[in-house]
C-alpha cells in the first residue's frame, strides 16, 4: 500500500534534523504548550491593567456585565467554530483510511 504524500513529508522533517518521529511530536507539543503559557502570561499582564481601572466601579454595572458576556460569547463562538471549520475542510474518507 502506498502512503499518502503528507505522511511521507511529515516524516522527512525529523530525519533531516536527526530526531525520531516521537521526539519530533514531543518537541512540537512542548512548543505549542510553551506558546500557550507565554500568551496567557502576556494577556494576564495586559488585562490586569485594564481590569484594575474597572475595579473601582460596581460589579453590577450593566455595561460591564454586557461587555464581559460579549467577550465570553465571542471566545466561545471562536472555540467552537475553529475545530468545526477544520473538520469541514478535511476529507472524511482520507481521515478514516489513514488515521
């Protein structure tokens, strides 16, 4: 059986840098986790300054509550839409056949 070209090309990268495929996947995973931690730390520092100004206001302020609900709704929509968009763009038979 002939493997698809995307599998062959993904396995050539670790060979070129002299690491195994498992090590390459672990490095990729660690890079993604590290990027997420760094982005979270930066957002925490930035949003800390923004939210410090809102601390003096009442937590029952309708504009503040609507803004928080809007931001959470937008994040939830993006979190749902991105995986669905990727799944819709994939070929289901290829995914089932080659894993």
